C-alpha cells in the first residue's frame, strides 16, 4: 500500500525481498535477490527455525516462530486472496481494497494505524499479489499488542469505518501509484503486456495486480463490502508472529484479540491449477527509452510444484552473477547488452520464469532476442555443468541465510509457505530442497519450460523505432 | 463476548534495550583500521570496506572517475581475467558490491561463514590488484555511458539530478557521482588506475565485519591480507555549499510524461552539525513518516500522489534537504502551493505535544531494527565510523533525541524551510503542466537535452 519500503502492487518471492511484480524495476544486472536455497550440505550448518501452530475456534490459523536476539516482533497477516480472485471489470480491486484497510476501522481513526506503529518505532506495510494480500507490522517486542489490536480491529470491525470519501481518496492514490510505478517508468508496461500474451482471456493471472484505470474508476462501496465479507474472515487468514516472544504468550495474545471475531463460513476460493496458455508470440511496444529491452516469459512449475526449485536454479544459472550464461555471453562476450536478469515467480496456480535483457543503445531488440534464445537453446541441449550448479546452490543458500536473519522476512517467508504451499515447514525444508536440485532436474525443467511452445516475448523499443 | 479494551491503544509493555555486540578495533601495519564483532546467530559474515574519498573529491573534469574505477575493480584482478574473477565469485556464492557515492567508496561482501576466507581472498584481489585491462575498461565505460542514457529516460532520476544541480550549482554535490558522457569519454585505464591509487590504495580506509567469526583471528587475517593498503592519509575536506540564491521554479519538459515529478530543496546540513538531530526530529513530523504533515495532506487528504517524503541527506559537508513527490500533472501547481503552505506551517506552528513526541519516538524506538541483522549491524557501524561519530554514538543517540525540544525544532524549521529559499524542479510534459503552474509566478523552462 504505502510508500514505505515498497509500492503496493508487488509481492515477495517466497518471502524474500525480490519483487516479482515487475522485473523491470529491479534495474540491471541480476534481478534475482534474496531468493531461497541451499548449497552442498557437506558439513554446512543449516539453520533450523522452530515453528509452533494453532488454529483458533473461529478458524484463524496462527503460527509462532519464536527466536531472535533483537527485541523485535513481527506480526504478519496473510489473507488468501489476491488479484487472481477479482471479478471481471474489477482488475486492481484486491490492491485498492488493501489500501482501504489502512484507512481505519471502528476503533482506529483514519491515519492512526500508520501513526501509532511508526511512533512506537515500528515499520509496517501491506502488499497485494496475484495469490495473496498481506499486512505486517514489525515493532519493539513490548508493542506486540498494538500490532494485534490494529490487525484484529480491521479484520473484525472494518465495515463501520468504511466511507465513500475514503474509497474515492484511495482510488486517486492508487491511480497515482499506477502512473508513478508503471506508466511513468521506463519499460513499466512490459510485464502487463506479457501477461496478456501468456494467458488466455478469463485466466486469473492475465492482468497485473495494479489493475487498470477504468476498472479502478468503476469500483464501488458495495464491491468493497462484498470483498471484505467474502475474503476477510478469520478462516481465510493466517497470522504469523515471529520474534522475541514465547509461543504460549503469543498464542494467548492472538486469541485475546482475534478470538471474538466470528467465523464467516468456509472461504470460496478456487485454488485449482490453471495452466491454460495464451497466444504467446512476440509483441513490440514503443516507450520513451534510449535502449531496447527484451522480456521473455515462460510457463513454468508453480510454487507448490516439486520442480519449482529447479526452475529457480535455472533462472540463477541464466542471469545471476557475471559468470551466468546470459551475462557472460551477451554482456561480456558479444557486448550487446547492458544487463540481464531472470527470476522464477512463486505463483500458486501455475508458474512463470522471466528473462529480461537490456540492450546497449543502438542494439535492435531482434538481435537481443535471438542471442538470448541461442543461450537458452544451448542450455537445453547441453544441460548445466556441475560446477555452475554448485555455484547456484551456494548462492541460494547464502541468500536464504541473509533473508532469514530478519524477523520481518522470516514472518513473511513463513506466511507464504503456509498460505501458498499449505506447508509452514517449507521454511526449514527449503535448504534441503535446493541442495537436492540435480543437473538432471535442471535439464528437465529447462526442456519443459523452453521447448514447449516457447516463451511469450515483449520487445520494448525506443519510440518511433520500428513500431 | 468480553475481550480486551478496543477503544484505545493497548498499553506498551517494556521492551529490553538491544544488545549491541562489541566491535574490537585492530590496525594493520599499513594503517588500515579493522573493526570486528562476533554475532553467531546464523552461519554468515558481513563485511564493508569504506575508503574516505568519494566523487566529491574529484576534480570537475574527472567526474565519474571514482565510480567507473570502482565498477572496473572485479573485471580482472590478481592475474585472473574478468571471466575467471566472475566464475570465482559466483562459485563461492558470496554477495559482492562496490560503489562510489559523494563521500566514500564502499565495497561490501556477504558470505556464508565456511566460505568467508575464500570471499575475503576475492575482496583482497579486487582491492589490491585490480587489472584495469584496457579492453575491459572500454566495455565497462560503454556500459556506464549507456547507463547515463537510461537515467535520462527516467523522469524521477531526471528530477533528482536537476534538483542537485539547481541547489548546489558548481559544488561537487551538484554533480551526479556517475559522471557525464563527456567526462567518462576521457577516462582511460591509466586514469582509472590513478583514481584507484588515490582513493583505495592510499586513501583512509576502514574495514568493518560482523558475523560468525573470532574478532582477533579475523582481524589478524585481514591485517595480513590488506597490509599493502596505506591508510594513513586524511581524506581531502569537502567545503559546504552556500544556499542557492533564489526560489527558482524550473519546469523540465519530458515528452509524454504521465505524471509530474516534483522536487523542492535547498542546502541542508552536514553529519555532526550541531542542529543535525533537531533537523531529523523536525523532518519526521514534516515528511519523514507516513503520517507526517506533507503525506497526510497531499496523499491522505487530496489523493494527488502515491506518496510524498522529505529528508536531509547528511554528508561530510552540508548535503541536500529535499522533498520528493510525483503527482497527477494537472494538479502540480496546487501541489507545490500545498507543499509551500506546509513548509510555512512548520515554521508558524512547529510540532509540539504528541506530534513532537511521536517524531522523537520514531527515531529512538526504531533503533533495534537498525541493528537487527548481521548485515544491518555492519551497515550501522560503518555509517558511524565513516562519518567519525563517537564510539558511544548509538548509545547516546536516544538521549540526544530526547533532548530536542519544541524550540530546537522551531529553530531548524526557521532555518531550512523558508519557502523563499527553496528551489523547485518539475519534470513533466510541459504542455500539460503549464496551465496549472500559472499561479506560481515565473517558471523557468531551460532547454532539455
């Protein structure tokens, strides 16, 4: 939502700090950041995080991850709803609604949510993505009750505070967010252009989380009430409390603040796999840019799929580090690109691997595209070498340790594991899963991803340059 | 069902103070300061190496030399080619980054503890024996020039650079540390090697590390490796700029812009300036927090923007005070009027009571987050050392903030927020923006390249 750490259209890669919403905005070089993983396990210490779980009578799932030396606690609420659940004509509503949830509830006046948390030394935000919407506060440990009061008040007492004025105000804010973060950013419309080619009409991932102006304009108070009643009940939410707290005290506090919120019946989400493909092909769009950039997006294993980690390792081999295949070939040897990136999006219904190549000025998109596909073809043909695979595992393990050092990110990773995979223990198992990715696994996933139908491509070219 | 009292904020419970690990200091024979602390929560080591001369110490004709030299460091070193260096680092799996800001050169490293020695060997190679191979330099230079071109594609970056130039003029802080296409074109391998000698090899440097390590043994290892660094020389001083002469308002045309990027700023203050902390408190209330006056007005009341922030960039010399936002283009003029109204309001009605308390608490109570992770701890310690702050700085910080009163905040508001002393830059589609700016008076529209 807010403009604190990250704009609201985004989400996290597996709880990491990667930004899956728009690889373009991660800049040049490697777009993968903070992804999870494991290296060879011989003698390496593997962190283990204690996870305690309970379900309240009203259906709210509560996970407690105690530990950490810092006197901090993170409260992270994840609702199992995202832009993929939006009805026709309301693209962007899940995210607009997320903004509304910061505008106060029956006992919390407008503006107080942010003010109170920041005045307590805390930090907070909310983000919306295709599959989920999350809200979190990281505060000094003595302020856990503050965070739980705020989160429970908006889960249980939101509607009395909802007004047309707040909806109109946040609609304007979100439209400005779309302008600032997408329309007025170089290459900012590439991802939504690719999504429309990757998926057929009616597919839940066909439109971007930020939505479109005409649908934002159409949103009503009735939509907001229906959305809240449908998706924001305790049985559709998971609360993670991580940090310097004792599990019993954390569960008791969660029960105290959330226990009185009535259940609203079983959630109605259709969470089935959705692997239908769109027309693909190559789209060229003009932009006010000095150099062309090529996006290749491939259908890939979903986050809960056993092959997801192999797809993630594949993206690492392609574009993470200066020795990665694309960087070496396009930036160092051919000298046609300024930077490369790749990432595997941890989506629930079907996955995507993105490859992004920014050209040096004057290099045509077609040349970037052709050279990129040559590198991909070679990887499919030859498979990865053990040496480069070892490096990918080592990088993944290090990034996971870096990420999980932070209580905010541990809570985030745990919530993603619980909601998108239905498996909180993934937080600990992820090390071994990356460790186990073999050359055969990567060869297989490369073949499946790159051979079948080929990627959907978006060429962003300098305006007037061959539209 | 009876539950807790929802009608008011739950009372705060005591939060223990963060326990800061002790950094122990060692010195290499050559003079490199090494500070190391043991934090063994997770099997990781974080390292930062800071050298005390950044882009602000460059002659204007060589702007960008430090940045380009630092970019070239890993592109071949210690007898290994650029390709071999890349393969080495990527196989170890360590995170490595290097950059030059206005004040410093900074290199950082993050590694799993079992690979920390290997990662340090990589750092040692790039710091002590960079090759500056002419062919690699030519490639990296081309990439850097291209990066400048892409920077001009981005209205937000254009606005940042334009404000710096308008506020600081010919002062080094008016220049982008990455240089210009013209200055980069003159930089060959020899020039970059000289820059490296001046800044990294012979400049004052400190290496800060924390993680799963034994400080003494670690420091001895670092001192042995980095012995050749001659770190005794003081960094050249940077003089503070004088305030810009007028409240200029500049409109830069960016064809087809979908928003107006707005920057309002002036010369702020330096690290360690007497009123530095009062300025931080004042800024928290003005535009440093989500619930600050500017954001409440422009976003939460008007809906004109996704967000507006203000801040003091405190550097070795006085850095900029700056307000940044992007608004719907037709309301750009009204947004600037509101910003000016809030600036004047902060002078007329400085924060007091709960508003002042909240600003102070946001600074002190957030300290535990600054030291939470190994990487952040190293970053905080690096910041302290790089700017010569006292050893007990973070311990004293809460008291210093608590001592800032209404009068102190009022004084900094008077000093920095006079709307007549602030420069305004707008980057927008000029056709669309012009009508809304009419009420603001004279608008300067310089030619845009």
